[in-house]
C-alpha cells in the first residue's frame, strides 16, 4: 500500500480549495493500491486556507502564510499524523505533491511567496524520509 497526496486524486484539499488531479495517482487508489492523505487537513488546517511556505532562519524551519501567520505547529502535527498512520498500516512508500510545504520533495518554494524554488523538502516528506519511507514525486514514481 502507498500513501498519496489527496489533492493528486482529485480531493479538493489544496490551500485554494482546488486539487492537482493526476489520473495515474487516481488509478492507484481505484485499484486499491494507494490511500489518499492530506497532511494539512490532518494537522487541523481548514480548506481553503492562505498559502504557506517554509522559511528557515538560524537553522530553524517554520511555516508561515502569506499573511505572516505561523502555522508550523499544524504542519508538524499533520506530518506526525501521517507518520503515525504509516507505521500503523506498514506503509513504505508515498507519492506526494511537488513543491508543497508539506509534501514537496527535492524542491520547495523559498518562503518569499515569489514562486522561486529552492532545494528542500516539505515537513511531511522530510519526516517520512527520516523514518525510512520512500517518498516520490508523481513523475519520479511513474518513470
């Protein structure tokens, strides 16, 4: 079984209330091979919500919205909930949404809300990787 970002299967859980539907990911769920999750919602954030990005200062990472609201605790809580479920369900892989402050792997937005990307992982992707779960972006998984 694989975890997949809920927005990738058409669940309207993106910050703007939309989704990032990917038929390949949807088919994994349809075939019973994947379970959709949304770390932001599991962390207690509503949909829609203000866009958020990770900012790093003095080695500390925090997640802030475009309105400068600190939502780090919600992102951490969501990541921890996903990890808890992964352990309970013996999940070893996840396909997550690129660039997201939760789900992004390899590239995320730089924290300035300018659409500039930097190397890094979202909060959930980072926690999963640190706990031995293989995280993929959709195009990486379906090579």
